[in-house]
């Protein structure tokens, strides 16, 4: 809801917003134009289905189960280049 409100107000950052999710209630986060998204490896089927139907270079789908935040580390290291000024 917050991402949608910021987008509708015209105050959304043009780059550098990342959302993460694991269930269907997170779909609205991924649908905001301009955000980068990460679906975690243990995401519920409704989010997996949505992400599969909306593939994008800005959407990372973690597929490897591992301890801790392996999906997030993989995303940071390989999938999406960081926005300018972010390290």
C-alpha cells in the first residue's frame, strides 16, 4: 500500500527501491513501476505464479534453498546491478 501511495503521489524515487516478498499480499509491491523485486525461495505459490507471469530484469526469483539470506546475497552479487550511488 505504501509503495502505491508514493507512486500515486508522484513522489516515487526513479531508482533504488527494492521490495522483497514471499506471499500473494506482496504482489502489489512488485507491481509498482520502477521497483526492483526479490521473491524469496520459500515464496507461496500465488506469488511464484505472478512472478513467473511477469518476468523482468528487475525481478529476481530466488530458487536455491540455503541458510540465511542466500537469495538476497545472490541478488546483490549477480542479478541486478545496483542503482547509481549504491554499493
